[in-house]
């Protein structure tokens, strides 16, 4: 039976079929750039291989520059300078050793073609929205700011958001739109009305935003005009001057997410092969110090609260199963012998967990899994602890590389882990891997 770790897991069980719809804007823009660069390369007289390379490179550079980010009301000139630079860089790399004149003319032709086709795409998007193809939306909060924003969206369907009503604690109908329920009814209202966007006005609704995102909705924070929230984000949007901040998609819906699993498999296979001699020596030492039973298997809580069986080299034999499940730390336990302390100090006892990674129970990078007994306790007493289970657990993580191992603050660990999850990227994973290797070269484990 899975351990209950908060509302996120319960929501996900109910929305297996409510994944985010494919975004027309990003896919359309990437397709336009592919076609335009292929056309440009063909006009420049390049061979098929160089044409394909240029097309792939321009999309890759566009991804780096967030050229394909979805916008509320897209403009043809959005990221125009970056688009030109991407065309020039792709032409320079694919056409080498072409002259700068050829590269410059190719970049110019690509930019003109891409902007023209963008104009056509955006015209079609706006026309579809004006003809009723806007995303059904709900507004969290029903104060004056929420009413003004809802009225603006109703009057300007070209923004692509059609408010159906408000979610607010107040009962009864409002003059503009009905109150469909309270913030606690977010999941039910989204499913009942096939809502595809949620606009959060006011503050104090983080669980509502996460629930809506888990249900496949676009989520927008709508600060009042003049509030400094928009000053802290790089991509600011607006509806007739009302600022909107788009909530990041979950890491699992990122285009880079499959690469995380591919890296996990590659690292786990390589690690098991390379560490096989070390594991063999460690196994002999463990057998000599603790007797039969080289591996220590323990039930932990994994992704979305599902149970996993974690494998480690044994460094101590517990008295019974209850001690194994409830004893917090053995860092200073006199029963741990010199071999066990050496294994823990070097983290060699963690190496068998590469098998858990290979099986898919864990990732190389992620929040460390904990035992069900402590998950239940910490979920009750530590703010945000249950949110750590929004991502697969890992062998090492953001908290661990900051020294939060063993008998350290659980609140600090939860805060570090949630920060990692909220801003996940492959670049962060690479940083954690490098810092973990460095920490192993300077052993100081618990």
C-alpha cells in the first residue's frame, strides 16, 4: 500500500488522462523554423546533409533562446533579434567554410521567411480565438481586480482565455460570472467544465496552482498592476496592461525530461560496471565484519508516495524489523564497525542503489527517499515535506550536496529539495553530479 504524502498524489491518480494538450504555438514555430532554414540552405546550394544540419541547429538555438515559449498574445517580432542570431549561427556552423556574405544573406533570408510565416500562424491563431476557440478558464478569487481582469478577457477573446466563473470562498453569484465553488473545489471544477487555464488573483493559493497544473492546465498568476512580481520574471505577459506570470510546466512535461531517464540508465550501467571490483571487495569486507547477509533491503517512499525497496551494502544488523523502520540514525552507533564506518564515510554502501536506478525505482538525482514511518511523521510536522515526492527520488540531490545528510534539519532538506524540483533542469542535474563526485573525493559522510 502506498503511503499518503499529500494532495498531489491523490490528484494525479484522478487525472491519468488529463495530460497537457500539445501546444500549437511552440510546435508550429519550430516547424516554421525547420522549413525556413531548409529552404534557405537549399537556396544557398547546400547538399542534403548540410540542409538537415542547418535546420536542426536553428531549432536547437531557438530552444536555448526560448523562441518557442507559448505566449498569451504572440507578436511576430517576439524574440526577433534572437531568431536572426539563431539563423546566422546555424548557417555559419552548417555551411562552413562558406563566406560571411553567404552566411549573412542566408540569415537574412531565413529571418524574413520565418517572420512572414509567423505572421500567418498568429493570424490563424487569433482568428480561431475570435471564433470561439479560446481555452475555458476559471479565475481564483472574486475581488475587484479579478472582476476587471475577467471582464477584459471576455471583451478581448484574442487573448485565448475564456473565463467561465470564479472560485472564491464567497457564496452566490456575482453580476459578471458565477462563483463555481471555493479554491478547495479546484479539481472538481476543472474536471466538470473541462477547464484548460487557471488565473490566480491575490495570494495564498499555492496548492490550488499545483493542483491545476497537475490536472494539465495552464496556470497564470495575475498580480495587480504596479505590484513588483513581474519585475522578478524574465518572460512577462499581459492582458490589456494587466500583468500575467505563467507558471512553469512540471518537469515531467519538459522536452528535456526523457533525457534525464536516458542519463540515469547510462550512469547506472556505467557505474555498476566500473564499480564491480569495488563492490566485490566491499562485499568481502562486509561478510567478514557482519557475517551472512551482504545486502540491506529497506522499504522507502518513492515517487508520488509509492513504495520502493532500496538496496544498500549492510553496515549494521538491526535488532529487528521495527528498529530498521524507526531508528533515525546510526552515525554514532557503537555497533557499527570500522568497515561499516569506512563504507558510510566513502558512500560505497550506496553503490547498490544503482540497481534501483536501472530498474526505474529511483533516479541518480532527486530527493533522498525516506522510510514510511518518518514520511508520515514529517508530513505532519514539516511544512512542504510531502511536496518532495513530486519527483522521483534519487541517490544524491540538491540537499545532499549542501551538506544536509544524516542527522540534519528536515525542514532545511525539504526546502532545498522543493527548490530543486520547482526549478529543475538538466544543467542543475549535471551540477549536482559533479559536486557529488567532488564530495566523494573529499569523504566526510555520516
